[in-house]
C-alpha cells in the first residue's frame, strides 16, 4: 500500500511539473515590464503597458493591461477581447477613434501578432495610426518580448519602433 502511495505522489508531482512547464512555454499569464531591459529609444516609459495579462480561449484572445500616465500613475485596467478567426475586431474608442484590430497567433501559443488600424473621427487633432505589435517568448519562456511599430499618418509622417521586455509573474498558488 505504501508503494502505491509513493507512485501516486510521484505522478501528481510530475503532473504539476508538466503543467508549470507548459505554462512557461506559452504567452498565457501575467507579465510585468522591465524598463531596464526594454529599448524605448527615446520614447517615454508610458509607451509600454506596466502590466499585461494574456489568456486564450478556443476561438478568442483576451488581454488585460495596466498602463501608466506621464506621472507614473496607474490607469484603469483595460480589457480587450479579440476573435482568432482572422476577421477585424472593430470598436469605437472614446467617441473619437474607430479601431480595427486583427490578431494572429501561432498554434503553439508562443507568439502572436496584433495589427491595429486606428482611424480618427477628428483627423485635425488626432492623426490616423497603424500599430503592429509582435509578442514572442524568450527561449527559456521567462520573458515576453514585445516589438511595437507605430506609423503616424500626419505631416510629416513618422514611425516609432521600440521593444518592451516583460517578466513573467510567478503564480503563488
């Protein structure tokens, strides 16, 4: 009987290890920005979300982000849900912008790409923008790398490119 208990205990330990390893090899989870490792290239710290949580459903993708403002104060949590069917996810934002987002993900959930077109309803004050975000895991699965390219369509046109490095928040459960 003692031998069976040892086998059951060992099996449970292995299952926990496999689950932990699987979570580490996916972008799913909560991530905190590491400003020292990030390459902002002259952009302000608030160009990157302070915290990102990512989750996948069968046919959807959800992000929760906490941004900071120019005085480093946390802003309200923003929750965005996208379908993974390749069709644009459109919404009106703050009555001033129309946003169209297409999310593409790799089947292994180790990377995904968000292509977003923001069309301003008042182009005099708010130029149109195209944003490409490429999220991928580091080799060891401990860091989430975000490469963001923003094309701003105003005169003169300009492009911002920077990289954010996020570290996985370890679940204390």
